[in-house]
């Protein structure tokens, strides 16, 4: 065999053929496969505790954006997030400030032509994990009233007393008094200057009952509170068993979407006769309006059908 032939055989190996050099892509693939095999062997040799610690390190150092998203998603699903959002709302503020506090936009406009004290309002619905929030907004984009309705069993504070703080010289929100899922009708009434109206109705698939507090004065908000199947009811409600509380005519099932609660005056006999029930029944909805804006029937709660459309 000639010298050149021997050299060719030495270069080509036993096959006698010259091997072509791998492309950059193929070399990268082989390198990746090699690294994966090494990682697999390393992972299989790790103890259980070692694997957990490794995952924590990766989550902290390598998956920051993902872990941040997970944290944001989880936080937004906690009742504490919704409570902080409600506490940040400024009644009488702008629509923009409301959306900033809630960190979301409305899902729908329920009504556009609500008349309240000579002002035309529109009713925009916001949906949180624990609450429906209806915002009643003027033509100037001011939020003049809000209705909160429970979606879950979580207790949510929607009304706080303003208490004078001598250290600052200001009146500050301090004492929760209107808590959905906890406050009873009697407790709510005691924190107002009495009731001016009440009303409600029961149908086969609907329950609404509300009490509207008397005028609180030129410098104080106005309040209404109630129970409704638009929200999450506490088990065992007996509102529909008391004819003193509800209309003699049940709500129509055919046109109940348009039907409003018929409000009537509150008498001493009513308060005396319903005291035991009202001391037990816990509210799941409340409406608050700014001074000078009367609470009207359209503010009292979203309709169960509307709530159902927006449910997750």
C-alpha cells in the first residue's frame, strides 16, 4: 500500500471514508444533548431536600418574572387585596381614581339614566373576587354613590366611622361598622340616625330586602343595607317568612329584571315586631352615597340575572 493510501486510511478510520465535519447546528444540538444528559444524571443523584433547594434557587434567580406574575395573580385572589382596594376608594372622587384603587375597569354599564336629586347618573359594574361594586357616576365622572354586594362568605368592611384623632387634629377612618357577612340590620341601624324607608320582595328564585337610613345631614354620607340573591346569602335566612318585611305581592318572575324594590315608610310597630329577626339577619349588600345625593331605588342592588352574567 502506498504512503498516501496509508495516510488516507489513517484519517478515515476503519471504513476507509473521510468523515465530513458536523455543521454548527448539529454541533450545538450534540452539545445540548450532552448537557441535558449531565443535568439528568446530576438531578437523579440529588436528595429530595437538594431538589427542593435547587427549585427555590431557580425560582428566585432565574424565574423572577414568572414568580412575580404568580404572586400578583395569587394576591389579587385574596380577600385582603379586595379589602385594601375598598379602603382605598374615595367616595366623591373621580371615576379614574376608583379604577386606580380597584386596579380594574368596569365589566358593564347596567343603567345610564338614573335620576337622583336632579342629577343623572350611570351605573357601572366592577367585579372583584369577593365583591360586586356598582359605581353611580355623574356626567362629570364623579363617583357619588357605591353599592357593594358580597360574592363570597368573606366578611368585607364597606363602612367605617370617622373618629377624631387629637394627635393629628383630623377625623380619620377608624372603626369598622358596616361589614358585609357580619353586621346585622339592628347593628347597622344603631350606627345611623334611624330608618326612613324599607322594602323588599320574594319570588321563586329571587330575594331582595333593604333598609334605608334617614338623612344623615349635610356633611355625612347616606346609607342603605340589605340582603339580596344578587350576592352570596348566609345560610338560614328567614326574611321571606316575615310578611312585615316584604311586599304582599311577590316579585314577578317574568319581568323581574326591570322591577325595583318598592320602598315604604318605617313605623314603630314594624321595628318592634321585627326586632328578633333583624337582630339575627346579616347584611350582604350596602349602598353609600355622598352628602346631598339621596339613595334611590335603582341604587339598591344589581339584579341576580345581571350578577349571573358577570359571574366567573
